[in-house]
C-alpha cells in the first residue's frame, strides 16, 4: 500500500486513538449511523460497501438490518481499526467482510455494488476524484451513493472548541481548506464538482443537522484522545504541567455544551447522495 500521509496517520497513534475511543465514538455518532441505516429497507439482499468504515459500527448495523443473502463489506486504510471491526463482527456473529485498503486505489469488482455508504469516511482522500471514480465503477447501473460529511467549521463549533481553547499553549497544524481532513467537503459546489468528475449523476447535497451526545464522564477521554489537541496531548515531549493546564482549559471551554450528565451538540453535515449510470 502506498505510504501516504493519511496511511501513516491512521495506522499510527491516530488510528490507535480511534480504537481506544470506539465505544465513545459509536455513542456520539449513533444518530448518524441510524440515518444511514434508515435509508435501507430491512431484509433486502443488497451488496453494500461502507467506505472509511473505521471500527465497523455502520457496516455491522447494515449486516444486522439486511437479508440473509446480503453482502456487506467495510473498507478502511487503518489496520488497527479494521482489526477491531473484525473482532466485533465475530463476537456479533455477523458475516461482514472487512478489508484494509485505500478505497481510491482498491480494485473493487466492477458493477458489483448496490449501495455505497460512508459516515465521515470520504473527506480524507488524497485524490477524491480518483476515489469517487473507483467507487462509481464498482457500483452497478443505478447504484446509490450516500455519504455523510461535515459542513464547515463555522457551523460546527463543538468540533473546533478544543483547538480554540488550546491555542495559547499549543502550536497546532492549521486546517487547510479543501485538504484531506474533517472539513474537506464543506464547500457544496466543490463536492458536486468532485462527484461529477468521478462519473456520478443525480448529485444532491442535503443539509443534515443531527443532535449528538456523549456522557459527561467521557469528555476528558474525548479531549485527550481525539483531534489535533488529543494528538498534542499524547505527545511524550509535552511538559506535564502544560498538559494539565491545556486539559483544564479545554474542558472548561466545553461547558456550554454540558447538560447535566451529558455533553450535547448539533452535528452540521451534508447528506451527500448520487447515483451511478
């Protein structure tokens, strides 16, 4: 596999952090997984691909919803996350195929898929046009794409709270508009262009705002593991007193989102839909 920056990121500490945070993240993004599952009639025997499947929540949900002749595959560049996804499938007794691969390069069987889904997995492609071209060729005629992606950082204050609060103490990498990452699909026109250049038709980007939550007791874990701040806090070179101060200030910055024993926010997303012809 090509050793791109994304490959290094998700097969290193970031991938391990997502494995460690699997329960927390599944809870946080459960309403978004439910949104994708609700679009599929229960019991259908479909061939479904989950792109950027991570630790497997959506793919496992699909397998539990579909019929006995259905086939669900999850693909992700992260070997640690795929390893956990396979363990979860085995424990649940679900026949989901999980593969470690870069979806923008992997040779999927042409015309083999009825549906391609993704929950926050499509924003990390180094070459998104190539990636969506590969996926379009893997879809059957009339096959459906449905992918959830974040809208802009300006509409997702929760997702940037830690970075803003930690800025006085940490030097964090700047977010580059359009670069692979969380908000790469914020620009509606750019996403439409990418999908069109990738061969998809009937393209729609529908605004989707979903209330998500985690337990208040998990907030420190969330901050310490995930995102640019979590990465900085895991750095062994960071002085202990600085780490303590940053965590204290960041947790305080999240207070507007705390409601009793829960931390609640609205995820401002695009529900990206298209069809293969």
